[in-house]
C-alpha cells in the first residue's frame, strides 16, 4: 500500500475565510430551511445548508401551476415565496444552530436599499456563517432591470451589500447574460468573496392542447441535469477570469457530477433539484465521493479544483 | 410518490393516492396519461420502484351522527374507494361521475362493499347524462331538511370540486376535498404544489391533499 492510500481522505474545502467540512452544499430553494429534510439527512454532515431565499418581508409567491417537468429538468416559477427574515431568525435558525449546521443565508430585495437592510439584519443574527445574494431579480425602484444582467446595476448592489456586512459574501450569478465572465469580474470588483454559478436558466413550456403557457407565470427557471453542461461551461469560463472561489451548481445528481464541476473550477458545489428527486441525495453523494477518492488515491478533494485547466 | 425509472427522463417522482392497503401491500390505481404512467404501465411484476410516503394528511373522520356522501370524479375514485371501504358500516352514499362508460371503474368492488353508486357520464353512455354535481343536487339536496347532518368527501377534477364547493357552501354542508397539483419534492420544500386558501398558500403535499372546500380560494 502506498503512502497516499494510508492517509485519511480530506474532504474539507475553503470558500475564502469560510471553512467547510466537505464541498457538498444544498442549493437555495431546494432544501427549505433545513428542518424539512431532518428525517432524511444529517444536516451537520453537509458542507453547508443554503436556505431558501429570504426577503425583508414575507412573500406569497406566484399562483399555481408553479412547476412543470421538462426533458431531464424542470421549470419553476415559485416567485420567491418565503417566510421573511424575522420569522426565519426566530423560528428556523434555532434548529439549524442546534444541529450545528453551517448556514448560508440566501437573500434578495426589490431595491438596493432592501438588499442592504436584509444583509444587515442577517449579519446581526446568531448562527449565520455566510450570505449568498440572489441578484437574478428585478430592481423595482429603477426600471425593473434585473440586477444580475446589467454590470452597472450589479456593481452598485453588490458593493452596497459589501459595505453592510463582514460575513463572507457569495454572489449568485444569473446565467441569463451574454458574457458570464464579465458579470463574475463585476461581482469580484464589487467585493464578493465567492460566486455561486449558476442560477436557473429562463425557459418556458406551452401546453399544445390549449395553446397556453404551462406555468401561471408564463416563464420560469430551468434546473436539473438538462442545464449541467451550461453550468459546467460557465464555471470553467469564470474560473479563468476571477480569483475568488466558485461554488458550482446545476443538475448535480452524483459524485461524478461533483467532480466534473470541481475539475471545471468549482471549490465547492451545491445540489439543487436532486434533493427533490431523492431527499437523501446529498448523503449518497458524500458516500460516493469518499469511495471515488479512495479508489483514485486522492487525499484532498480540494486538489480537484480547476484540474481541467492544466 | 413513486419513481418510475432510474434515469433522468422523467426526472421527478409521481404523486399518487393510496387506493387500497391490505396485508401490508399498498395498491395504487392509475390511468396512463403521460410519460410517467406509460413507463409504470410497462413495469413487469416483481419490478422494484422507489417510493416515498405516505405523505400529507388524510380525510378527517366523520362524527357519528353524520350521513356520509362520497363524490368521485374520474380517477378520483381511487382514494374514495378506499374511504368507502373504511366507512362501509356507515352506509355511505356514493356519487360517481366520469366522461364515458369506459372510464367508470370499480362498480363491482363498490357493490361488494354494499354500495350501489349513482353514476353519471358526460356522454350518457352509463348512468345519467351530465355532471355528477347536478345529479347529486337534484337527487339528494332538495330542501333544507335533506341537507341536515350531511358530510361530503370528494376527489376529482378541479371544475367538479369547484362546483361541489359552491353547492356545499350554499347549503352549508361541510365538504372535504382531495386536490391535485404538480409536485416535485413531496416533502414540502419545493413549494411547487401550492393551493390558494383563505389562510394563504398551502402545500398540497404537506398540509393537503385534503382541504375543507370552504378554506380553498376557487378562482
């Protein structure tokens, strides 16, 4: 037996100053606030739990139908339904603290001011280890431009939030742009500590029997294995252009998919739609990942990051 | 919820109601309507499928004094047959609407429970012609005394449930409906399967699938 086989495997990764015991996180909006999965998953075994996107006030979301299945994927138009930051801190965060979860709070706002206030509130709460800002929603105060699709607006909101928090700040980028690397650089310049790539791709499906869109909201976000090649390409492209770490996501269903994202340049990954298909998927993936590392004689999983760029 | 295959297409599990439960076996009754049920119908005996459940709530038990009316529309007969079996000693009245005679199932099964269903079909090929809610209204719910001490349980297509809800509200009869919605996770996290209620959005997979019909906001 060679030396590397004798050593224990090391799954830990670093996202800037944030240390995770392993690279497997949950993607926002697919894991609730964690407690819903407690009968399937040992929450503390996850690299981190990224909770359902939060806003200052509770949000009711869109009317149904909100989801539709598409080839190897699904479209959703939930409309960012959430219980609001106050209720999250009061009712959900104590559980996550109790199970010693690494908590990343995803949040969004309708204006720069709302983003800043949300970041301040979340930073003041006990038990949140990092913030992830969703910039794929429109600025309702200024012409409904989607923050994450206009570099000027994206810079403004990210730099404003940067000043409002000392927690590690992750910016989740929208893939619905012409040049994802330019948006990644914008977020980095504005002070982001890490990037999440990618949010859902805008799509739609039409019912040919009645000629109408299948979603009540007409359009929705496409997720699942259908988008994985797009996500891997975007991670690969951004890895070359930014220095900050990247969290890769988009249709991850197995350890092979995790490795693919890491080779493309991801320092960690998030499992999203996969949680809906199999509620234990994150635990299964961690098991598979350990087996892969042992079989390949890989000691530290972090060594995989960017491996495809050599 | 059942996963009909191991691959990525279809991706999501399919939600089904429980049709029967006996000797540790769960029976599911379904009609082939799409890719998922098509694959399911081609599964051979002894195939292994991944299942998650039971999920959500159940029909609330009727109080002792109540006379029970069960209303099934189309495949809504699947869970209502199970309910009829559980309540057979109470002599429930069964109304059953379908599009055509071919789509009327389980009549002999209901008979063996001692229940003779009142049937209607859209094309009149079996039972009365027309929708089952107006048949129910005309045959049972004329005059205030006839509506006393009744309780309704229903499962079927949304237009039927909406019409039943309107009727039960008017006549002040408690009514429990089992509703359907597109579903992804089944455990309350994706928020895909919501129904609009007077107390905000509720998840069909978690707070449902059975709701008081007067709690639901019928658009």
